[in-house]
């Protein structure tokens, strides 16, 4: 598959994982300081094929298969980034990122601050995350809040092939450390033609996917799919939803969210992650403290349960479904 | 049964605790001028350490990690490095940082609770102090990966304590340094203590250096109180790194002559006899005795050096104490390359509070 358009033409329809691959190709062509590292990313092209063909195109010096140690991968990226390289590391599944947390939280997020800008950590750590693909234990959780809670990090989650392309380019060019979480349930769920013009998308602005007057639906990642489906269904019943993909979950673009809720007076947050101390909690709290007098109804949250992610036979019962979003919106609409 | 692998760990030592030579010196031994420079900087390290502890005891410095006992390791290693090499220190390498360009006032500023101690351009690409144990070993490998990627003839030096050898970061670093043949030198300052836990409780392995063998890389022991031994082994390890011959682990055997930090009280767990033995082997007296015996040093020179060093340290202390605190807004700066809007609001609140309360 040749997706290496050199001019700003539309590609053939691409999946999100192909869009990630396309962005990596472009970033590596543009900047010799971009180096990829991770487990099985070389000849194998990554277990999801996000790095397919990159070894052939850029060689083993720039597409590095590492020993099997996530902590080591994160520690290496910190050292590489302090010297001006732009490492893009792949953690094979987010469920295996925990050994890397010390380097991400204690070093990557702090290096610029700790040295008052003398050194920085312009690194990207990519990880597929979330449920819905019938995976084994530890392969399905949504733990973005752990990173969103850490000052100094940017946490970015795309929800479509085009946004994966533009946001990943932005993440790689960003002078700050970026945790780039790829919702694997929608890796191949739909294809989209991509404008391969090298344009990055902003990391400080939410994307308003649909405008509406009655209620604001706020979501990110794979749940955008169900959120848009709910908005379609509700529109047929006469309820206009404004749908916002926050995309960068930290630091959050509060202004766009507050402006929308002050317009609609209603807010429903949809997330796959457990509810307790989540990104959705922060958004709900923000609405309570900064938009209370614009609200016409309590803020609603449709979340994963505060349980361990069940093995896959029950995962559909864990993950929010379209009808739950529809119900939450209708309950919200009952307040006048 | 076939023997698949046999390893050995050597110990390099030249100068006995008495100041006598154990063996004839090799041709590559440091000349008199170099020895005097080592001595001078070791005296500086010791005086600085005493001054920093005194500042902490009088409420003018935060918790401070003493370097006492590691003067030979740190001074010889730092002076063997070139400016283009990179130092990835832990939190006890104050004199190494200084010898590579950092103002002692900045060292104090760091321990005085001010991030600007890490910010001076004079530190070039060296990493700042690393507090989480052993994590710096992987950063050193990352720095070395960047150097190797750019095909530069530079070495990376990282320093760790004996306790750090028990952590996965250290072992993962050795492993990747071996596979990728990274230009990195790991210096273990084996000072026998990880706060209160003695070396014998870290591992049953008779040496720490042999952990290198498991990663397929070179490991060796050196008497860390012996400038001749340190000079020879560190210079060879650096040369190997710079010429693409891969990593080295040097276990420098020394003794922590201080408490772990000023927040520690080693009398709770360490016998006076053990400490006394430590002082009998310490590096500065050992070199001084040798220099005396060689006719290269006398009491008058000693007094002049002590005075010069004391003046230099006092000047650094004066600069440190005269440094005004950062404004409150500084905690919001340098977190991101560009301050997020949400953070600007919090900064404004903090600044307003600062103005109200000042």
C-alpha cells in the first residue's frame, strides 16, 4: 500500500492505524531527529502494524526494536529527548505502561521545569488502549486519568483517522512530552480519506464535531462513535446535541467546553474509563464550579463502572452503549 | 557438561591506605601536576561538604547529601571527562558538577530548594541531579543512544550508589548498554551503605561489578579511595566508550564517611569502629601522605591551599545567600514550552495572593 503522498492530495480511504503510520512516515521524512523505538516495531511493524514498512523506509537506526522492558523504553526516551532527539516510543498495550510511569511522571514531565528550560523532553509515548476487541486481561483498560493528573504532560487521544494523523504530527513536533493514546477499538472500524499535507492539529483546542442547541455531549476516543450515534438518534426525536471531542484530555481546553455548556445549559459526559477520579470527574467539577448558573440540569456522566475491567465475555456490559447515552440525555432534558 | 561461560572480576589498586605504593606505577600513571590537581580538588570537595553541612545545621540550606568519602571517585572521574562528554549524576556528585562548570553557588542553590541551581548554561547537556534511585542509569543510556545515533566520539558517565544496583533500572540499563554497545561508563560508588542498609543486605553476589557480566559487558572493581587506580581504570573506560568499544561498569569501592544526608543519623545503625576503619582508608589523607613522601607537598603548601579553598567556598556561599527567591509565578513557568490557558488562570491567582501577602 503506497500512502506516501508527497503533495496535499487525499489518500485512499485509510483506517486510524494506517493514519498513525502515515503520520509517522511524514514526521520521519521531515525530521532526522525523529527516532522510533519499542517492542516488535521493526520488521514486524508493531503488533497492530502501526509501524509497518517504517523499518524498510528508514532503517534499523531510526526504527529500533528494544529489549522487552517498558521501564527501559521510557527511561531511554527521557535521555534521548534531553539531547535533542525526538523519540517516539510505542508501549505495546497501555496495560503494560505502568513500569514506565516513574520515568514519565518523575522525569519526562519535570525535566523542563526542573532545569528552568535548560533541558526538555520532547518525546511521544504511543500506546493502544481501551476495550472492545475481546483481548486478554490487561489489554483493555482506559487509564488516561493517571496521566492527565500529572502536571507537565500532554495527553492526547484521537477519535478518527484524520485527527489521528494531525494530532500525532502535532505531538511529535510538540516541545513537551506527549502521551498519545490510540483507541484500538476504532483502529480499523472505519476508513477515511486523509489530506496528507503535513498539517498538524492543535493540542490546545477541542473539536466541535456537531453543533446543537439543547445539550452538550462531551467525549473522546472510541466513545465518540457511540456519542455521535446517540446524537443521530436524538436528533430524530427532536433533540439537538452539540458533540465535542476534547481530543487533548490534558491540559484541557476548558474555554470551548464552558462556552458550549453556557449555550446549551446541559452537559452529558461520555467516557469508557471508570468514573471515580476520572477526566469526566474533572469536567463535571469544572461545570459545577464555573458553569453552575448556566446549567438547567445536573451534569450527567455515562462512564465505565468503578470495577476492574471484566474479561471480554462481559466487556460490552462494562463499556457505555449508545442507548445509555440516549437515556442520560433524555433524563437531562427532563429538567426544564 | 561443558562450561559455557566463565567470568572474573579484577580489583585495581596501587596506593595503600598508608600512602605506600602496593605495586610499581604504570607509565600511564598521572604526573605530579595532575596529582596535585586531584589533591587540590579533593580538598575543595571536603571543605565544600563541611560548609554545606554547616549551612544546613544553621538553617541556611535544605537537606543535603554529603559526598564525604567519594572525593577520589568524583574528582578523578570528572577531571578525566572532556567538556563534550555528558555527566548523568545522582545526588551526591556535587564536585563533579562543579568541575564540569557548575558554580558552587548553584550547587547550594539546588540544595537550598531552588530549581535555578539546575539551570545554568555552564552545565551544557549534563543532566541535573537525579533523586529516584537508579533511574539515571537509563537516562545515561538514552543520552548515549543519541550520541551513537549522531556518530559522535563522546562518552556518557553516570554514577550510582551500591543500593541502586538492586534496582531494575540499573540492570535494564546494563542490558541495553550491552546490546547496543552504548558509549556509557557506569560508576558505582560502593560506599557500603544505602541509608541504613549495609552492602551485604543488597546482594549475595561477592562484587557488584559482576552484575555487568550478566549483561555481557565489562565490569571491574577499583579501589575508590585510590586516585592512581581510579585514574587508570576510568580513563580506559572513557576511551573505550569514545572509540565505540562499548560500556563499562566500574565498582569503585569506598566508604560513606557521613550520614546518608543531613536528615539521617548513622549512629543509630553504624558502629563507631566501622566508621573509624572508614576514616583510616579515606582518600585525601592517603594521597596527602604519598605526596609528602614524594617531596611534592609540605605543610606550608597545605595551609595555603586550605586558605585559598576556604575563600573560594565562602565567595560561593555569599553568592548563594544573596540570591533572591524566585517569584511565585516561576512555578508555572517552564512546565510546558507554552503555558496552557488553564494554568494562566491559576498563576494569576497565585500572583495575586503573593501581592496581597507581601
